[in-house]
């Protein structure tokens, strides 16, 4: 059952997200990713949607994706972009443990990923370990509705079913607070994802710097 669910999620993901990409996600990806240079790690790369937004000047791009069905689609997208990107690597690591040396990256990218990792605290510590001093975590993530008690209550009610349907996606993670607790200095904006049900609309997007 788990294998079938993962296969279906990989097969349907791009189609399911197409409308949302047009409404807001494509704009956010371009805003956050196109200016990046140097050595970059992207966690939870999925089917490779972010690939088109990286500039040719990126020195090294490492794409981490643990799901083998997503990774198959990611490999196809990476082959298409290798002509315009200098160095693209794909690794099968989970975000909680990435088998690369400390202080390896200028930037780490996470787009709609931190909601679904199994251990968010361990993941954030791992990302801090991998960033160079002064490096940044670039992100947009949907989060719990702290400013809307009624919506937050709905998120809590729906979360068990949503996690099962959407690849362990948590609706009630206080990701901004967790970033601060993990030692990041955050510059973020609170926005609403368009073209989705209200319970997944609250989003934070921005940059988190390794502060110590």
C-alpha cells in the first residue's frame, strides 16, 4: 500500500500542482532561486520543479530526494538542464541525514518540504551543519494558521488524514518558530498560497541565515 501511494503521488504531483504554480508558486520560485550563486543543496527536490529557476552561474547544485519514484522523474528533469547548469548531482538522502561534509554549501533550498520531514528539529540542525558560515536557507513552507484560531482548529482536525494522503505533510508545524529555535536568523514574509483549500494557504517565505 505504501509503495502504491508513493507511486501515485509521484505520478500525479505535477498535474495536481499546475494551477497553484501558475497562481503563485512559479513567482515565488523565481524570486528566491534565480539570484542564488555558488554551491547549492536542495532538499526534497521531488520531480524537479525548481530546476528551471536556477541560473547558469550556479557552481554546483546537489539535489536530495529520498523517494525513488520522485527521483526517477527528477533524473529526467536534471538531464534536460545539464546543458545549462555546470554541475548537477542527485543523492537519495533524507533531510534528517545528508551524507556530505559540514560547511559545504552557500545556500540550501527548501520549498514545501519541511512540512513533510519526519524529524523537523533534526533536519534543521543538519541543514545548519551543511551551511557555510554566513550561508542561507532559502524557503517557502506552508505552516499552521497562528493568526486564525478557527482555521488552526480545522488544520488540527484534518492533519491525520492529510498526512496519509499527502506524503506525511503536516498542516500544523510552526516552522518559523522552529527555525529560530534551531539557531537561524530569519527574514520572512507571511503570504497565502493561491488556488488551494484554506487549510494549506498560510505560508512563510524568505531566507534564514546561519547565525551562530
